[in-house]
């Protein structure tokens, strides 16, 4: 406590505040405000000694309460304040609110009175000396011109550890760790009466650094000006503040500090991370309004009410983040007490969302394990059984009560030798897993086979448990024995199956070492169309009939198998030249080609046959089958040559396609692509009428023609991934740019329109992005070998949603205007090959002219793509085409660039 009587004649006035009321003051304060005695001030509110409004227009009572609240929290607050004396005369003062030992002091320095008090001190030098020397507060005088210490009281000598003579040889710089420039600024500020209260760090003789508050003001002694310092040690207060601050900022958990009205006083960064609110967003706000949904308001109010009754609470509940997402939290809250009164609360939050999710998953996992058909046993690291499931009991006969704490070796049948178990444990210890077939013994002593998996469960490289999962193989062994009989045959046709054929071929290659072996790979042409048009039942009957014909030509030297679907493989042994092999291949082709009678109707089926010869075309069964398959595909692509020998160049093309497919898959996974947009212009007005979304791959090998990479993507299953990221990017751009009203075309493959997955992906994306479907055009090339009712239906469904369709590459080798009626086409894009060497005398000019006439009649826009030269543009414009695109206008560009072009044009 400050000794009031001791400093009554100093220019530091103060009063003490409790519950917003002045409960005590010194004589200096009485004199400063012009009252007769302390009793005239005690009992007043601080705002009673101030005008109604401060200089900034804020009411004194409101502003004063905010500073007082801040002082209770921060322990020390400095500010300027406009006061009124008893006569109503205003005066400006420095206020220092200090919260010490549960007492709030308001230290007041009247700027205008300081000089007058200097004269008073000069006149009362004896009194000054008496008060100076006997005061318990640290005080000293120093010369502001030299910074040398002139005098110090006993409290200062004790505090700094020097005697008076030594101290007089020192500058104030020696008592602080502040820089010379900083000290100069402090002195300048004091002499100008701008500031007289500072928080500094002082150092004593023992090099111990102490936190202090210094009240400094100029005085005149013997006609010379000095600076008078009063030093208050606040080291313990600073330590407490650091502890509290560290507790708040360094806590691994989100924390909020509330006042007794549930208003937020402070939060830490973890609170921001969890609830997404920045500090400035929540200060002074009601916590209930921030992080609780309506149904939890009452709960939070009850919690805070319990805390304010000095109750520690700990609950699990739901709270709301800034984005309105509810999260599971564990809340720990306790009250903040001051002067035996609760003035606020600390509230800790622990995010237990994942914990609850893990618990739910664990509960589900336990149920799954309990109801699993496989026996499960869990042991500790020493092999003692902790838990078993119902299936374990059903298979072995042992209940958990009978077997808990025992070792699983009670199931040992002794049919496996010591080396078997040593190998098993070697794998468990080094690989943390072993699996295999083992014979065990149940409770009744019966031996049974089981397939066993053993897993070592580790934590920080230490094995904590073992889990055994096993399945009784007794019934399976019986079934396997029966299945072996059927394993060699195809269930539908009765021919050998793929597995048996491969095993047999491997056996022959490994044992017989003969070179007179040929392999035929056969695929029926257009078999899918028979299934689609006549039904799978008729397709199956056709395969059965074909198999009967094959069996008629089968012999010891000819092995025939159904490889899968409508594919067959034939192994020829003893065929030592190409003439014999080709003759047999032709015979097989004729056998397939003979008509099939169905309900008095004739069906005729063709086939494509690929041939390989051992060992010229492969040394292993896999190589022979793969290369025969490649040769078969070459035959399938040929219009006239349906029996083809394998050529290494075929493998090169396959490898190249495989390489491209892998690059494509990797690029999709790594998002190594960019979506660019190529503008399509009106040939008459030069305005952009639509844009085409194009993929720019970072791998230059992937920047193939659309048709080529679509074909590879379709064959390798990447086609829908390409559509997904392209369509989603286009939808995102349209959603973010509402003023963009030019249609965007996206390339698809017509085969996608037959897939349910494609339609599902499309509908899921448009749920996510509220786009106008009329701004999307799907662009595809017609494969006239493919047309189905499903394609027509999906096109109609998408048209009903508002999407449009564009036919690409019109004018290729195979095209038909009549086919357009199936596809609801709104635009036709001419194949760019029609623009090569285009002159008004060329045949292509006549073709385009005819297309233009027909497109007008059909009310379909005709677009030319690949316009790269002025001459092409001029001719096409004369033919009055609806639009064009190509490098003559613009290369593909980014969306923001094309958006600016649309606005300009």
C-alpha cells in the first residue's frame, strides 16, 4: 500500500476505487479538485469529477467504466483525462490506473499544477527532504542535462544495492536496460509535460533485471531544474501477467475468457483455429450468440450460471463454428474470483469430433467382428487370449470364459512340425503378418483344416497384441474336391476354360520343348449387337452351338477353350508350317461363318482371328496369348483381312498406346493439365458466339487430336475422369462469372452417352453448381457402328434439361445426314480436313456448299473449324457459314482472356 500521509504534498494525487465508487484519496487529490476534505470526495463516482463528455465526445461515465474494466484485467492502464474541480473549471491530467493487491488506484498528475508545485517544494525544502528520505517508495533525483543521479532515498539505495556516494557517480542509464536514444526521448517527453509515467526494466548491482513503473516529473531546487523519479516494482505483477498470458496463448486447447455477463474478454489462437473467429470479431460479444445453435442456448446459459456459482463444470456437447458447422467438443470451465466475487470465467474447449467418430467406428467394428463368420481371437503381447468372437466359439467349441488368459496353442493338432511353426513366427516377427493353411483341434478333439491370418499389432514399433482370423476349411475342402472336376470346363459351352487352357499351355511349353506350336485367338464380330437386339439368351444359344462345332474339330493336337465372353483360343500342336496353320485357321473361320438357324431364321456370324507361332512370337504363355490377342485386334480393324499373323510392329503400337494411357492416368492424378477455351466467331459480325473447352496437357505427348486421346481414354477407362474435371471446371467458371452468357462446348465420346455412370456424374456436378444448362453444349463425333435406344434416350433426357449437342468432325469418311435425326443436333462442325487446299473449284467446296444448304433446311448451324488462313475465311464467309474457329481468329486461351474478349466484342 502507498503511504498516503507521506506523499500528500507531492504532485501525485490519487484516489482508490471499489465498485465504481471512490473509497479513499490523499490530500493532494482533495486540493487538486478544490474540496475541503476527503469526505467531500469519498463516496463519489469517478465520473462526478469529470464533465459529462470527454474531448472525443464519449460520455465520461461510459468511457471511465471501460478503462476501469481494462485495468482489472491488464493491471495497469495509462491515459489522458479531462477533470472538473469543485468550481466547475476543467483541467487536463494524466491518469494511471494501477491494480495492486486487489486495490484499484487512480494516480492523477495535474499537468498545469506541476510547475506551481515545484515552487512549493522549493519553499519547503526541509519538508521535501524529510518526506524524501523517510518515504518507503524508491525515489531519486537526476540532472536531465547530464543524466547523473543527484540524490536518492534509503529505499532506492536498498533497492539498487549501492551506497549513496556510489550512486551519485552513476547515470540513470546505468539503472536501466533501455537504450540511450530511448532515455533521451523519455526525458524530452517529461520536460514537455507530455508524459510522466513509464513502464521500464531496471537493473540492480547484482545484475538482476526488475520490471518497474516510473513516475517522473520536473522540480526546481536552488533555482535549478531536476527530474524526480518515483519507482514502483511491478516484477511480480508482470510475472503473473506473463503466467496468465502464457497459459492463454500457449495452451494446446482453445480458451475463451468471459466477464460475468458472458461477454468475451479474450481468446487464444487455438480458439480461432477451432471456431474460425478472429479476436476482433468476438471481443465484447456474447459467447452464446457466437458458438451455439438455438437448441443449445439454454444449455450454455445453464453452464455459465453454474460456473458463476463457483462450480467447475466438464461436459460433452455440440458447438457451432463460424461456418455454422456443428462440432463435438468437451468443455471445461471454472470461475475467475476477485475480492471473493466471481468476475468472469475461463472456458476450455477440446475438439472431440474425431474421438466420437472413432468411438462410433469402433462400436461398428466390434459389431462387425462379433458377427463375422470368421473366427477371431485377440491376445496380448505374451500370447494370452483377451477376446474371441461368436464364430470362434462355434468353430472350436470354446467360450471366452473357458479360454481367456490361455495360449492359443491349446488348439494345436501337432500335425505341423517344428519347422512349420518356426517359419510362421519368423514372418510374424519380421513382417508382422503370416497367413496360410493350418490343421487345428477343437474342444472335442476333432481335427479340422483352417485358413489362418495372424497380425502383429504394433504401437511405436512395439508389439502390443496379436490378432488371429481364421476360417474353417472343412466344408470348403469337400466343395473344392467337387469343383476340381468342373474347374477345367466352361459352364456354358462345355469347352475348356481360360484357367485350364493357360495351365495346359504352360505345361506343354515347360515340358515338351517343341517348336511346332501355334496359337489362334478368336473374337466374334458384332456379337454384342446380337445380345442387344435378340437378347442374351439367343447369344448364349449361339455360343453353345458354336462350341459343338468346335468340339467336332477338336483332337489330341487341337485344344480349344472359351477364353471369355465371345472370345476363344485354340492351341495347335504339330503344325510345323504356316500353310497348315492358315488352312486350319480358314477351316475354323468357315465353321464359325456357317449360318445358325433361329426360329426358322438364319443368323450369320463372322470372326476375327489372330495367330502366333511359338517361339518366334513369344516364349511364354502370357506372351503368346497377349500377342495373339493383338493380332486379333488388327484383324478386327481390317475390312477384308480377318485372319492375321502377329507382327512385332503391332506390339510397338500397343506399347505406345499403353505409354500414352499411363501418362494420361498420371497427368489426371497429378492434375497436370489446364483447361483453355477456343473462341468460335460469327463469320459475318466477328463476334464470339461460343467457346470450346480444350485440355492443354503439361505432357506434350498427350496433346493429341481430340479423337485420338478420347479413343485411348475410352479404352483405358479414363474418359469419365477427363469429362469430370473438364465439366466441373466449366461449371465453376460459369458459376463464378454470372455475366458470361456465351455457350461453352465440351468434347465427349458418344460411347459415354450409353453409360449410366456418365449421366450420374453429370447430374451430380450440376447439383453442385447452379448453372444455366443452355450455356453447355456437348460435342461428339458419331460412330455409326454404335447406336442404341439408350443413347437416344439419354440425349433426349439431357436435351429436356436444357443441354445442347454439337456434331463434330462432320464430313469424315463415313457420314450420313439421315443419322442426325437420332441425336438432336443443334450445331455441325465440319471436319477440318475439308478445309485443306480449299478453293472455289475444289470438290470440298462443293461438299461444304451442299452441307450448307442441308443445314439450313434442317435448321442446324454449320461451323467450320481449323480456319488458319485468310483465304479459307474468305471462301467460308462467301458460303454463309454460321461460324468458325481456328488459329486465324485465336488460339485456345484462358477463361479470363476469353471473358474479356466477349465483353470487348
